[in-house]
C-alpha cells in the first residue's frame, strides 16, 4: 500500500522578503506617478484645449492655453510650435514676430514644418535651414 | 516583424510576470483559497504559476482569475500616464525615471491577460454555479477573447494591448475637451 501526504497549503499572506521589496518598489513608482499626475494632467488638458481652440478658430483661447503649457513646461517643443502657429497666423506683425521667435532653435519635423508653412508670412520663410535631426 | 524568444521577452518584462502571479496569490489569500505552490518568475517553461485548491464560490473564482487582469491593467495605465504626457509635450531632457516608469508600466500591462487555463476554470465555475445564464455567456465570450489574445501573442498582441491601454487615459481626457 502506498501513501501520499496531503499537500500542505502555504501560510496566508506570507510572502518572500524579495517579493515584499519588489511590491514596495512598484508601489513607490505608483506613488511617484500619482504625485506627478496632477500638474501633467493640467498641462495635458491645456494642450488639448489649445489645439481644439485653434481648430475652431479661437486664436485668443489657443494662445492663452499654449501660454499655460509653456509656463509649466518652458521647454515643451509642442507648446512652442503650437503657439508659433497661432501667432504667425495673426494679422499683427508684432504677434507674427513673437510667433517666429518661439521657433528659434527648434528642429522641426516635416509634418510640423508643413503646418508652419501654411501660416507663416513670406518674409520669414527664408529663415529656416535643413538640418539632420 | 521582430521575433524574440519567449525567455528574452520574459527577462525584459519580468515585473509584469511577478505582478501577475503575486496578484493571483494575493487574491487566493483574500478569498481564503489554499495555495500549495507558487512560482513568481522563471525564465524557462511557464514563466510563473500559482497552484491553488478548488473553490465553489464564483466570487473567489472571479477574484483569482480576473484580478490580475484588473491589477496589471490599472498599474499600466497609471504608471505610463506621466511619461506619455511628457513625450507628447516634447519636453527637452525628459528625466530618465520616465523611461523607467514607461518600461515598468508596459511590462506590467503586457502580462495583464489571464492564461487560457485561468479563464477556462472561471467559465467552468460559472457553469457549475449558475448553469446556462447570461453570466455564463459573458464568461464564455471572455474566454474566447482571452484564448484569441493569447494566440495573438506571436504578433505582439500583448505589447499592442499594453501600449493601447497606456493611451486610454489620454484619449479619455482628450475626449472631455471641446
């Protein structure tokens, strides 16, 4: 006659130390993400509002929302390109110049360059040069 | 299409496997279902598994089988949110920690889907518990989705799912803006 021992269940909620450390690390990453989420959420919404406002022709709203994006993240290229397009499509020369200045030092991909070409006044067109990104 | 051996994918996405199996184990403990053996991560063979005792409670089956899908999916969506917004803003000098968060989130999301065995046992439990009810139909449909999803892993469905899931919060937010 052969006998087999009944399997012994593991102790409930008893986890290896390395797993607890791993769980802490993941929870830490989660907490860090949640801490950062609010400002990024606000800026992302501003960006979406800016793009939606520009699409429907509300340039004042678009400019204000892009300004909020750039206040929070001054190095945001998407913010600079967006506000540049808004300002370059303005009738005021001062706004156009301000818009052009937002593009200084930015390497544009072809898609963004084509968007800019649609609105940029003739006198600024010669100020771009091809570079390797 | 890039083809990578399973062990390499397992190594690259090991946090997702550990979270998936830990969630199985945790929900077994919560549901007071005995666990006999656990492997949280290994490179060869099944990359992780939890051997647990039977239960006739549908709620317990749901927690154990579907819990990891919910946990892994939520973690993926939350962890990827900030890095994805930063990339959308095209901020210069994105912090390296954002790359880490994105890798962690996508790794966890890639292992969200239950195994075919998990959903088969869930469907069987629904059948035993409620017979031919609308719940059984839903469980069976879900089983088909999971079987197809697991089969499509060869064409990176797990990665596609994780990337799509990571974008869900951004799409939902964009949808709220008029």
